[in-house]
C-alpha cells in the first residue's frame, strides 16, 4: 500500500492548475508572474464592459510573459459572425492561443446569432479558425436559467460535436463550495461515458459579500446557502 503525505496531495492538486483574469485586471498577472509556473493556462474572461481590443491585448501580454492565454468566448455577447471572426482573427494573429473556452455567457438575451455555446460550436467556429483544443463549462450545482436535463443534453451534444471536429477538449466547472455536489456531478459525467479531463472551478480570494454576489450571478445556489 502506498502512503501519501499532505505534500504529495497538495503537489498533485496544484501541478496543473489554471487561472482566470479579466482584461482590465491583467496587471495582477504581471505582478505575480514570478510566482506562476511558465506555461500556466490563464483564462481571459469575456465581460460586457470590455472591448475586443482589450481582450486581444490581454492575451498578447499573457503570451509575452510566458504563459498560455486561453480566451473565453461568450456566445451571447457576439454581435454577428463578422464580430466573431474579427475577434478570433485578432487573437490568433497577436497571441496564437492553443486553446479556447467556449461558453454561453451571462446576458439573458443574445446580442447576435448565438444563443449558447452549442450554437457557436455548430456554427463552424472550430473549422473556420483552426481551433484544435476547446474548453467547455460544467455546472455541478445547476444553472439558474437552464433546466438540469437540458444542461446534460447540451453537454453531451457539445462533446459529440467537438469529437466530430477532431478537437481535444476539457470541462471546467462553475466555481462552488459544495464538494459533495462536485463529486456527485463528476460521477454522473463519467457514468454518461464522458472521459474528457475536468478542471474544478475554485473562487479566488474575496470577501463573503463578493462571493455571494458571484454565486447569485453564476447560479451557485446551494453554495450561497453554505456560505451564508
């Protein structure tokens, strides 16, 4: 029997982590760059109050600092196919991302032709821009506006589409505090025959008030109850 020390467990947990930052807060990565291993994936959030130029600049700087930029593309924030193509072309030219994360996004109504990330994937973004590695979102605690049955259907459909396009993929979960909910969700993912790697979303340092606001915004209902 192999005995594992606390150091072994901590090393395993933090060997292949990723980070997330907004374009406006990119300076925080620069300030901490000496503490971040080279090549660490850094997700770039797609906020409604930031521009494509800011997103491209953030990806460029992350690449220059020796990390791996992972642009998050919010399907419902894209105004048109042309808007999508201009952003992707700019990112590819300036920062050469090896992977993208495709999500639906926060707006209740789409700004353009894509209602969710499934429609974005089906719309040809993979082939049109030569994307070979994709991250998609998972929701262990559900979503405030999407039925759980539909969440499972969409996850399976996205997995199949990405396989058709020949992409490698991974799932990043919404952040949460309820470990049991996450473990149960992972078991269900595997029971459905989905073997994609799973990254567990963990909130960064923040006060309780901010965490509760994020929980309400992103649909982490049971976690909000736990924190309260």
